[in-house]
C-alpha cells in the first residue's frame, strides 16, 4: 500500500495520541489496542464491532474476534469508548471524548454527533434544580431520533 508522507505523519500523530490515552488510563499499550483505536477513529459514524473487526483484520489478519471484543470491553470499562444502542439493537461504538449528543436516522441508520453547548447548559441547569431522587447523574446524552430530509 502506497501512503503519502503526510498520511504517515498524521497516522503517527494519531498513534501517539492513542498511546498517551491508553497510558493516561493506566492501560498497557499494545499494537492490537492501537489498531482498535485507529479503527474507531477511521470508521466514523459509530461503527459496529463487526466493522471494527473488519478494519483491524486488514492489518492483523490473524487476530481473534474475541480479542477485539475484549479490547472494546476494556476501552468501554475505562470510559475511553462508549457503547450506543440503536433501534435495530446493534451495539455501536463511540470514541469521541468531547461531550455530545446523537442524531439518529432510523431510515439509514446513521448516527451523527450533535454538539450543542447551550443544550448541555440547559440540561445541567435543569437537573441542578430538579434532581432525581436517589440518583446521581454522571452524564446526559440525548439520542435525537428522526430522519434526514433526503431519506
Ligand atoms: Zn457519538
């Protein structure tokens, strides 16, 4: 595969960020973990485990499916990656660290990130004044279901 110098440069930059991320979370840096993070980054639109496995297998054809699932579990447990469920009951993975919501199109199954600091502030404020009994809120993520006009 022919890659340009610029692509290689960006790849190294991302890989360094991923190494840092794993280290910060007290996780050992392995090639396989880096490959899974790379897959999550490259396959935008919240990939399924199958899509991630497909991507990782390009580089590591012999990797066991269970290994990829294991890595995803570890990353989820550590909060580096989040699981999202759709109406179709597929689990999709999300590695975007910045607070965001999701726009979910039930026709084409696209999940797009939706950033809205104003909305975040409203939600935070709302629950500051109206707490839920016996419940400590850690995070609020909205899944805004709908449809693209083109769908
Ligand atoms: Zn997302």
